C-alpha cells in the first residue's frame, strides 16, 4: 500500500502561505487600506515576481513577507511557522533566520570590507565560528573571490550588488526578497545580476521573490503576482 503520510502536512511544498491578508494604515482620522484581502501560496524553490503600479500595495506586501511588518488581519505562514501575530522581537528573529534581502540601493556598510559586510547576518544570528571562511566562500560563489577586502566605494555597482547577494544568502534563508535588484544598475550589470539571481535559484533551490516594475525581469520569473489597489489581479 502506498504511504500517504507525506500528504497530510500541506505545508511541505509551500514555503509561503498567505490567506486574506489585509493592511490598514491610520493617517490622522482616515484609514487607508494598503492590502485588501490577498491570498496566495509560493512553492519551495519557486522564483516569483510581484508587480504593480505605485501605491498598489507591493511594498506593503513585501514588508509583510519579509517579516519587517505585520498585517492588520489575515494569516501568514512562512516555512511552516505562523508569523502574522508575532511580537517585534519574534519577527526580527524569524527575519534573521529565514529571510535574505537584496535592495535597489545595495544597503552595504561603506566603511567595512566586502567580507565584513557578508559576515554581518551571521553576527546577528550569533554564529561565532567559521564566519570568515563562510563569507569568503559566499563571495567566491558570486564571483568576487578576488575582491573580499575591497570596500563598497572600491567596487562597481554590479559588484556591490553581488556582495549584497552573498550577504543575503549567508544564513541559508528560506526566502530571498529582492526589491528592484537591478534598479540602480546599467543594463549590462543588471543582466549579470539577474543571471546570478536565476543561478542561485537553480543551483541552490532558493525561493526568490522579486518586487519589480520591469516587465523584462518579471518575464524571467516563473510566475507574476500582479497587485492593483491592494488586491491581486487574477
């Protein structure tokens, strides 16, 4: 008889489960709904883009998925853990373990080397041994093995974004969130960074969510979630 046990845990294949997510901001006496009941799942190892015009709710959604903010109501389960009702400290802990971030503006520390930048998430996570070696390997993986002691000012934009990718992946996160990852790069560097992100997805099986307004980038992902006025377009 076939063993059906693995079918009982419906979270196994979903790294993200979002149900009826709503976010309301109070602006003085006025309530502004940024998300109006969004439901979707993202499979483990999937690469998905989130698109939508300015004010569509995509930044709000990204902040909630990245455990930087919590919804007003609705459910969010990340890698089997319920996160929609956690305290700030609990959210920070989950974020540190399960989420890697890549930003449009790289967000590197300018006075420290590439190696020290990549080590940072391990410091936050309390990893004490083997940090330098792991950071060096991560920088080699993104093609910067010969630049580990360079500061961001000594690197091109594309190289800075490679450092950021190495930093984002150093704790083996469940999801990688990329916010306009090629937005500040020329087209050649942008293509290279996109190739690198796709390679990380293919070779490491990292689940990647890219917030973008660039249809060329969205076209390279497996699926596009389109937001308009706080709702998913079907």
